[in-house]
């Protein structure tokens, strides 16, 4: 017969599991022991601490109070209970519990620190400072961390970085300092170094949830969605009842195009915290993406009820395009603009939503007022340099000239899967994408950022300062093949079917056509165009979630259009026949012939489903998502005429281009 396992051995087993990050298994050991030995003080206190760590505050409090009843002189349960009471907002009780923990163990550094925070929340500044000083006396290195954090919070990044590094010189594996230093490095643009620090933190502390949050956010910002998702999945395991962790996961899943997984994650957030306005907004965006408009409207309305001064909710409703805001909405938005304390971004969103609401009712002068105001305010929040855009295009034309392109013909990857759709936003690209994605051999993905990332990768580790595009002159045939491999590998993360072809609908890829051609010489490239005044005005009437920084000033939009046209003229001259131009007005007036032309160019057999594109069920994440779920219509052709009286400056800028499109001015709407 086996000898019974001692309580000490069971405690050691549970602690080993905690140190290995296996909190759930450790709690099971505690519970199994307490079933046999209900008065085991160590297991009772440990289970209470683990439940607190897992944010199960109600159960945690039960076990911690039980531990205190069993051993009133045991300091640790008092300390844990004090922290729990602070988290629950019961500050006076928290101060009492933490004070008792310190009476029982005056050297309990964390208890002094927690008491200082509680006293500060209660407004007892002198007592809080005394508690902090006591904690720092017990652990002088924590004072160094606090000084560094104070510099960081005040925006003194250089001083903060120096302080963190001084602390780490003494204690190289201090995980808080490593994580906070990584935050400084991210703010200063040293992303690779920041990532290395966060990876070091995670290797030292595998259950440090905040480190996974920071790393996940860093990876998300770099479009490394699969890695970001893995980080946020880990945070939901570490803190399964905390809504924020599921919200971060939902946002990453949505960005990665895993739309239905994102829906489930947003629903989990709302299960944990039904009043989470951000989750209602994200749920609305995701429902819109999959075409469930009625439910999307309900989600946006729920967000408005939770956060009435968040203008993005109203703009999201207006941006459905096929949904009209009502008089009550207009009154609420006007009242918010006049009387509420709004963030700059909310003000912009309210202006765009009001503009769309007035436009839908035919009040174009009122609409223009709000479009002008919204664009003016948003332009102040953007960083766009039109001179730099022109200089960059000069460099691209210089490098990717006909001789350069001819001399490197056929050096890239032979993959035929990608179909690139380029052009300006609001030029009909979503319509072309939807038509092609209705074909049985084509998968629609998203506006993928990976061509830009490939170009940026050519700037790395260049001690000589030679950057893209000049750096491509040194590339060998194998380098072009590898760049294509890098692009295809990253794009694969957005493919969820086994269809042989896929669409990358990033409009901003038009300056990179030379790069695309040399990487993927057999890929298809489609340029979508629309009458210049309609394209530019439609951009001006659209508040973009991110990017497209050139659209918030009519003069700058006009100049950008001319630069776009200049680049496309160059590609047609240097690569004759390589790019197919599709004119939106012709798609609207002669759909079948234009679809046949598209399919012929893409070397795809005819399928009637491409004419019935509006019946295709697939996630669509652009501003035109609801419009492409309707049959073809001409309502947006020559829409600019409604605002003709306000477009003189834009017309003057576009004057060199407008004669090229004269035949489209007379198409009836």
C-alpha cells in the first residue's frame, strides 16, 4: 500500500506548478488537498492567492478570509486580502488589511507598497509617502524603478531609459525594468530592441501577462498578426475573466481577417463585461464586414447608449452607406458638438457623421459645412508631407526605368496566385474585388500591407545609408525570388481557402508596381480609376480608419491624384501591357463586357457568378462593403456635381488631368 502524500509535499507540488505557469493545475492540487484536509492553512491561503491572480475575486475573498480565521497571525493572507479589497474599490478596508499585514510582518515590502497606493487613492499623501519610503528602504532597487517610472510618466524618455539601464546593470533580470525599458524603446522607434527585451521578460516570467500584452501590441502594429494573436491568446489563458484580454484578442483576429473568430472573441468580452463600449463598436464593425447589417446597427446603437459622446459610433452608422441617420441622431450629434467635452477624434467623427446625414437628406450646403470642418480638424491630426511624396515618386521613376526593368526580366518568383488591385481609394476597387472574388478560383483577402513591408525591409542594416528604392539596384536574381517568398508567406496568413488565386486590394501599392513586377512577374495588376472629381471628392467625404493621410485637404488630394496619374503613366510606358486599367464608369454602364475583360486579363474562365457579385457572401472590410452587396447602380457617377460650387480650387489643381476623362462627364447618374 502506497504511503499517503504529506501536506508539505502537496504544497511543494502546487508551488512548482505555479512557478511553471500552470495555475489551473495548481488550484486543482489545492482543492484536492482541502477536500481531505479542510483546515490546511497553507493550501487555503495559496488557493485564495491563486484565485485572486485569476481575477475570481468573490471566491478569492472567501478563501483568504478562511485562511485568516484559521491563522490570524499569518501575514500573507492579510496582504492578499488588502490587495483584493483595493481592486474591488473598498479602500478603507484595504488599508486596514494591509496595515495588519505590516504589523504582523514589518518587512513585507509589497504590503508597504500596496498600502502606499491605497493611501494615495484615499488622498492621504503624507501617509502614502511614508509607506512608499518604507518599501524603498526594504528594497532600494525598487526606488530606482520608481524614479525611472516617474521620468517615463513625465515624458523624459532619455532620463527614463538611463535609469532603467542603471537598474538593470545591478539586476539584469529585473522583469519590470526590462518591460518598462521595452516601452521606452518602442516610443523611440527602436522596435527590434524592444521586442528582444519583451521576449527576455517572457522567458524569465512565463506568466507575466502585461509583457504578453506589450509584445502583442508591438507585433500587431507591425502587421505580424499570427504572432500577436498567440500573445493575446496567452493573456486570455493567464487572465481568463478579464475582458481587456479578450478584447485585445478580438481586435487582432479582426485585423488578421479571421472575422468569425473575432466575432466570438467580441461576444466573450461582452459576456464578461456587457457595458464594454469598445467591444460593442468592434462587434458592429465585424458584423458589418460579414454583411449582417441589422445586427451591426444594433451593436452600434448599443455602443451609443454606453458611450454617447463617442463620435465613432455615429460615424460607423453613417459609414454603412445604405443606412440613414434620423433627426434624433442629428440633434444628439449637434448637441454633443455644442456642449460636450469631446476628444479631437470624436469631434471629427461627429462632423463626418453629420455631413453624411445631411447629404442623405439632400441638404448639401449643410453637409459641406460639416465635411469642411471635419476635414480641417482631421488634417491637424495627420502627418502628411506632399513634397516628400513627390520626391519619393521621382526616385521610383529614376530607379525603375524601362532599362532597369528589362534587364531584370524574369528574375522573380513564378507564382501566379496574386492579383493586385491598385489605385486611389474610392475609385471602384472594392467593386472589382467583389466581382473577381465571386469567381470559384479566386479568394478575396484584404488590403494587405506586405508589399510596403518588403520595400521597407530593404532599408535595414544599411551602414552606407542607401535605402529603397536605390538599394534594389544591388539585388541578385535570388534576392528577388526571396522577396517574393517573404511577401507570399505573409499573405498566406490571410488565406482561408484552397482557391488557387487571391486578391491583394491595397490601393497604395500603385507606386510599387515596379517592385511587384520584378518580384512576381506573372502576378496580375489591375488599376481601378474613376472620374478625378468623383474620386477626390469621395476621398474627402470619407473618414478613414487609418492611413490615407493625404485626403483631408482638397488641394493636397488634387496634387496627390496628379502624382498617382504620373506614376501610372510611367508604369504604362516602362511596362507596356503589364497593368489593366478598369474605369469605374464603364463598369457601371457596361458590366458584362467589363467583367469579361477582367477575367480574360486574369486568365480565368467565364463564370456567371461574377455578374451576380452582390450575391457573394464573404467578409468585406472597406467603406464600400454594403454597396457591393447590392446590384450595380450609377448613383455615385458624377456625384461631385452636388458640391460643384465648392470645388473651384480642386478643379484648378486637376485641370491637367480632367480632359483625359471628358467622356465620363456626360454619363447620366
